[in-house]
């Protein structure tokens, strides 16, 4: 699968498996938008990962908030 140049949304990307997935995607050349709760450290994680990674606070149970995530992507 060609990863380089894609834009990926990673839900729960501020920690655990989500963070590891975001890091791997960036390492393979993708741009990543991390979607996680506002109370998470998502902004800090996005900065640490680098590579143009962005954080958008969102609760996956909210269609409006997830629409904002995909608009950012």
C-alpha cells in the first residue's frame, strides 16, 4: 500500500495504539490529523510527532465534531 502523500485521520491518536499508528503513518510519508478528546494531550502529541501532524479536538460520538475533523483533513 502506498502511504506517502495521503492524509489520514487517526481517532484516539493522542495515546496508545492511535499514537503509534499516527507515528508510523508520518514515518511513511503521510500527513495525519489526530482526532481525540479535548481533554487529551493531542496538541502536544501532534507537535511531538511533527511532519505536519494536526490535532482536532473531537468526540467520535458527535457527527458534527467528526465532520470538523474531516474538513480539517
